[in-house]
C-alpha cells in the first residue's frame, strides 16, 4: 500500500476555497485515490475518489496530475462546518490505511 | 437504505476482561472492516470480513478476533483487554467488486479500559 504525506493542519476562512495536497510517490498502477472527512467522535465519511485527471462531485473536486504521484482535494467556499480532519488514502483493494490526516480549521 | 450501525455506543471495561462489539452493515454490502482509532490518530485497520471469512488483517494480535454472519453483520471480540485498547472502534461496510476504498463507516463504539 502506498504511503501518503499530507500537511498536518491548515487554517482557512469562511467562503474561501481550500486546497489540500497529498503526496503518494509510490502509487501503484491499480491504486485509486480516496479522500475521507472525519468529525470528532464520528466515523470517517467518504468525500471523493479518483484514478486520474479531475473528478468533481457536489461537495469537492479532486485533481490528479498525469504522473499520479500527488493529488489535491479542493473544497469550494468552505464554511465553519467544514472544520474536520481530512484523510488521503491510496490503495487498490479494500485494505484501507489511514495516515494522520490534515486538520482543517475554518474561521469566521 | 439503512446505514452502518454499531452497538454499544460507549463501553467501560477493566483490564483483563473481554468485550464484544457489534456492527450492522449498510443494506446490500457484503464486506465489513474494523478499525481502531486512538485519540488524535487516524483509524488503524484491524481486519476485514467477506462472506463470513477473514479477508485481510492489520498489525493486531490474535486476541482481536471477529465474526461475520450470513446477514453480513459482524462482531469484533477483544480478549484480555489492556489499557492501550481504549479507543474508538469503527466498523465500515463496502461492496466487494465495487470501487476500491469506498467504505461507509458507522458512528463507532467508544471503549474505555480501566
């Protein structure tokens, strides 16, 4: 399973766009990139997943360059309720290895 | 569609005791994974069950064991509890053959070992 590296924490203000980048230099050909969000005392919640290029859903976008050695989660116009820990995961199967995640603080 | 549920929500045990945690998977999901999350850390993979058999295991000792039932619900059993077993235990369900890593987590069981 590929190891991921992401910033420990980030601060933002309401209404701003937040980009969280994850490095995964050892990503394998059959690996997907998945992002989860977790609030305190709750289970992680699936945000978005991609294999290459760009993926967009109703809550976020995921940008993956051609070499797939990194990925960027983009959260448009964050609100206070987006304050959470965000995990980047890379794997091809169902064994999911979480890193320490990025703690995002959204300020008013 | 029913989401993933776990019971109990909180539990207090003493060192050396045994505990059983329960998980009901999301409707239609046949795979269940268990995770341990210590305070301030990311979830750590314990094991996964698919069609009632263990389908992969993380770096946890044998005193962590599990079961999956025909209805795909699951149990996590921990014997000889240690203080370091105090954590949030998360269950996640997924559909084998579906997109990798798209797992749906329950709210967790908070276990405190005294």
